[in-house]
C-alpha cells in the first residue's frame, strides 16, 4: 500500500470535517467531490449553496453532501455568534463586534479559521487562490501555536519510488516553505515538530538528521555551528526523539556512508526526517528529488498550529488538494 493510500485509509477510519474556504474555485470543487465520494472527510464549503452547487453541476461534480456556510445570509445567526467570539479573541487589539462581523463576511480565510476554532470544522485547507500570508495570518491570530511550540513551520512528505532509504522511500523534508533562515533554537523547534508529524502520518519512528555540509566536525564554519547547537537544543527539549547532527546528506541516509563518517552513531545512515539548515537548501532539495527522482512531493504541510491548517501551492492540482485534505484529516485525528 502506498503512503497516500495508507493516509486515505486512516482518514476514512475516523472521518473529520475539513473546511474549504475557496469554495467556488474549480480545483477545490473537484477535490470536494472526490473526497465526499471516497468518504475521506466531511466537507464544509463557504459561500452561497445554490451558486456553488450550480458551478459544480456545470463541471459534472456533486458536492450536495457538503455542509454550506453562507456569510452573506442576512439571518445567519452563526456569523453573529462567531463575530462576538472573534471580537473577544482580538479585544486586546481593539477589535469591535462590528469589525469582526465585517471581517467574517468579507474574508473566507477568517471565517474558515473561526469554524475550526469553534469545532464546527476540524481543519482547514486553502491557498489555491489566496497567498500563504492570507492563509496563515488568520490561523495564527485565531488558532495560535500548539502548546509547547513557539514556531510554525512546514514540511513535505517525499515519497521516492524504488528507494531503499528512509522509511521505504518515505521522508519528511523540513522546512521547505516557511522559515527563511532559522537560528539554532528555531531549527530545534522545526526538528521536533517534524519528528512528531512524521510519526503521526506514518506510524513509524522518526529518525531525525539535522543536515549540513559537514559531518561531525569535518568542516568548520558558523553555519555548521548553528546546526550543531540546534542538535544540542533538540536533545534538551525532546530527549525521546531519535535525532542528531550535523550530517551531510549521504551520511544521514546511506548506511555504509553513515557507518564510515559517523561510526556507531544511531542516526547516521538511517534518517527518515531531514532538517535543512535554511529555506534555500530545503526548497532546492525537495524540488530536485521531486523532478530527478520522480518522487511525489506532498505539501507543503503546516505544523505547529493548535489545529491543522494547510496552505496549498497556487499551482496545485485537484488531486494535490485531495491528498492534503486526507493528511489534514489525519492530523486532526491526532489533535
């Protein structure tokens, strides 16, 4: 069974409710149709039900089993209730109920996050139309970071065909989409979150390698020092995670090279969670593996928010959205 099939099976086993705020966008409608047909999750669509169903029908899609929240219904008591709660959440910033009401009736992102906050939905998937900033800003303002986490980051699940490394070719790469140039403390937080994400999605123990151009002192540079310090911090804040660094990529995943460059190290040669020193390295790496190794790159998946919100690439396909919805549903099961 493939990784994504396994995730879908887990999503089906305990259905969660996922809100899609970009409900009139064709790829989202196609994804909603497929998710409902496969029973992967319950779906909430934001907007006018008649308009959304008409758009879907024109494409040969059926989203009638979804729930609909129309912020423009004059008698929508739900929006009034959510407005009061949002104003209370943001009262330190001076937000009034009237301002909250205006925000919820004009911004599907804020409305989607409030639906998650109040348990009407278990998670949100967006970003095929809106920017990353538009998706994450309301998420952080309303949902905030998870307990014990000070940093929101992202990861890709990389599924490499015919690969004997990692977890039978499955890896988590992080951070490849959000944190530009993390310091040592931030790298440690990214590594901790990534290990937890890997184990939640795969059911396999995470083996975390913090990557560098150096392996265990083979090179001297401030960039290496940053990774070495991150590995120390990680061991302090998450001693139960099997993790170490600094490693070059080959020493991290190839058993023979790991044994040669870091003999006796329990992480060397067996890593399945790869933590990159900065966004340049992570972004380049995942795209290289995706294109040259013909790997599936599932993500970016967001981690560190108290409830799952995932930001799509604006170039995503409907099938990509289906996969992210399934992953979001499994993340929600863990919450």
